[in-house]
């Protein structure tokens, strides 16, 4: 069995995209690149998620899954 991170992400008004990663750092790379927000990286994923939601820019969610 292997643990993976699932990322569901979208910009406001768009459809969700879903990605699967083996490393949380790769998740962060995609999130900040997706929103063209490398300058917000210091917020961390939790802070950035809150910032996006407050401004209605977009949304993302990350969770872990076990793959057999």
C-alpha cells in the first residue's frame, strides 16, 4: 500500500481539476503555480487557502488516500 495526496483545485467559476501526488511539496508547487502566486508561498497552504477563499479567487482541497 502507498499513501498519496489528492489535490482538487479550481479558479472561481471554473470546473475542478484533480491531481494525485506522492509528496506534499509537489502539491504546494502546483497550487502556487496554478494561481500564479509564488509570492504568497510564505503563507503556507492553509493560509493561502483562506486568502483565496476570502477574495473569491479560487479554491483547493488536499487530502491523503491509501492506494493498494
